C-alpha cells in the first residue's frame, strides 16, 4: 500500500496494521525495518469480516506518518467442497442422483443439475437442504440423448460453488433398445475368430424378427459374418468391426466394434454363419436374443490375427429393427457387460 511521508529520508521503521471495518483499534501485525516493506499475514487468525489496512512509517527522529487506509477488504477463510456422484453411463426411468457437500460455514443447500451434453443450459433436478443430498430423477422428462451433471453448493456464507462435471451420460427411454452384446469361443483358438465361435445380441423387448431380416421367423438362417480391419473404417488398429450380412437381403443388426486387433492391416475376412433367435424372460419381461454362430471361412483366412488383450466391445444397433408394436429400436451404443475378456 502507498505511504504518504512528510520527510524525505528512508523510514527507520514501518508497521502494517489492520482494524475491523476501520472502526476499531488498529492492531500491528508486522514491523519492518528494511525494504521491501512487506510481509505475509495469516488471515486465519481473524474472524471473517470486513477490515481496513494501513501503514505507519517512523523515521530515526521519531516522527511518524500514517498512510491512507485501504478499506473494505473482506477476510473469508471458509472451506467448502462439493461433488456429484456418477449416475451411470446409461439412464432410463427413475434414477437416483447423489451429491456430497461440506463447508466450514455450514451448508445452506445443494442443487443437483443436468444439461444437454456440452452446453451450459443447466436445469435443477432437485434442491436439497439437508444430508444425505440425494433425490430421484425421472429421466422421462427430458429427450433421449447425452447429458452432463453437476452439484451446486450454497454455503452458510452465501458462497456458491460448482462441482466438477460428470459428462456424457446417456438417457434412453426407448421401449426397445439393445441391452448387451457377448461373444463365446467355440474353437481351440482362443482370441482368434474362427469356426464354432458365436456372438449374441440381446434386446430389451421382443422384436419383430422380420425387421431384423425380411421374412425371417427366428429359425436357423444362413448368413455371413464380415470382419474388417479398423484401418479400413477409420477406427484404427484396435477398432476392428463385425457385421452380419445375407445374400440377396439385409440383416439389420448394425455393427460391433470389437475394440481389438482381430484382422491384419487393411484386411477383410468373410465367414459362413448361421443366425437364430430365442425369447428369454428377464424380470418378467420377454426379450429377444439373437445368436450368430461362425462357420467355415469364405475368404481372407490369412487375414485373421490372435488377440491377447482383453476389451469391451460396443454394439451399434439400427432403428430398422422394431418391437412387436412397431416401435423402432434405439440406436444408442451398447457396451459389452461383465468381466473384460478376449472375444471369441
């Protein structure tokens, strides 16, 4: 802070002082005898509030000059923290939202908010005045898509603190969607796609099998399985992809990114395969499970590699598949559940 002095000689001593709001007595917190006239001040020794600060210079002859006061400086050592729990990658129906909050000034309230992914359009799902800071959120009030989540703490000193953001959590309330994708090794060559291996696609409801492939009723159907190196698709060495095809017609199972390097660089491998469907009941809800079993190689046999690294593959379903009432499937990506393993 600047000092105003009536004498030109260097001060013999400078004291730095504070006063509560500038109205109380002045207290010295630092005495300095050499330039620079500065020191560190531990504000945690003071109650929170408004303070004024000044400097008093005294020369060798005992004459002193006091600076103009620097007023209305707030001391606030409140420590507050807030975080939001990850609600999960995939949200449907009513889901719990949870936050954690603490403050030395006390917690006034905690808001849990959501916004469309990558935007700043925050909407408050709930305002909570006491711990535990949790509430149920009906995801059906928003459109399906990706959302971000955060918690906002207002502490007892009226400070507002935002938590770190949990991003890209998918809300999907389509009645029909993919729920899981799995593979099984049916040959002696673990980690290498070949005859006897299988891939299973599971939906959340029963599907109209004729929308998977025209005229199909779920009985064993001859198809082909195509494995393509990720470098052909722009997904890189560990983005090799499988899709199911049928001569003269379509198979609307979408694509499966194996998240591994199963095909040699720039190679495409074709296998004969059979596709069949079954109905399973989970929690009282009938679901369609489609299994593709790999047969003999048709072309590109030398392009297959053996993989040693475990991964979680991702299935991208198609909206062309519908349930029994004609509702199209969600196209939300489905990540393989369970323990990481080598596919096939």
